[in-house]
């Protein structure tokens, strides 16, 4: 499964109402570290797509959502389970660190 780009209009449906665990990547197009993480996030989506949903949210386009989850720096990764944020990390992460957040 590929990464799903979500915004303010579909965040609730795609993340909060999802029965699977959801990894959300809060990013911006101009952010260098976010660009570095993009291939890692894509790879996780391909590898874990059967059990985990991977979403990206552009903080410039969804400022309210970013503010609701106290996203102050990007990239920020938040794991949601049953609509609730359960783990959060900020900055460049290794693939194994992100996978570890999902277990």
C-alpha cells in the first residue's frame, strides 16, 4: 500500500476512524529533513501496508491539525491507535526506529 496524503477534510475518516494502527508523517514540501524521510516513509508503507496505514499531512495546508497535536517541528511522526495518539517522535528517524514505534 502506498502513502496516503490526507488533509483537514479527510483526517478524521482516514486517521481517527481507522481500525488499523496509523503512522502520520507531519511534513512540509520545503523541509529538507522531511524530504530525507520520504523514501523511508514510502518503504514502510509498502512493507507494512497490510497491517499499518501510513499517512502524510502537509502542515502548511493543515495548520489546525498540526496545532491540535502540538507539532512544533517537522518532521513529526505520530502513531494513532483507535483514534488516539500513542507515540510521537520529532526529527529524522531510522527505519528501525519508526518500525519500533509501530510495535
